């Protein structure tokens, strides 16, 4: 879980540069935005966005888990394993809910 938390931090750093590039294209006008939209709507772009959102939710859930540890809550080994599993389940649930909302309501 620790190395995965660090890996998702790197993914978020890299992905944030791409999100910033998309926002710059949006601000640059319709031509630049249409090019950026083409790449984002491509299946590879969709996979990258899915991975970015999964990394975001996992990193947030695991960060909350670490905040509890900083407050000396849940430091026993059974609690550590349960909170790790909970972080994974919540991250997957939030990612699924986001993408279901995107495809069914937008």
C-alpha cells in the first residue's frame, strides 16, 4: 500500500500537467480545444483519464487513512489490513461512480 500510494502521487503529478495542457487548449480557442478534445476522447485518452481518476481517489483514500494513523487511530495490524482494504474498495467505488455518472448523466 505504501509504494502504491507513492506511485499514485507520481501519476497525479504527471497527469496534472496533462490536465493543465487541456485547460490551456480550452483557453486558447476552438481550434486548440478541438485537437485536445480529439485526444481526450480517443480510447487511449479515456484509459488515461480513468487511470488518473483511480489514482486520485486511491491517493485521497489512502491519505485519509494516514491521517487516522497520525491521530494514533487504527495502528493495530488487523486494523491496518482492514483500513487498507477499505481504502481500495472506496477508491474503486468512487471511481466507478464517477465514470458511471459521466457516461449516463453527461
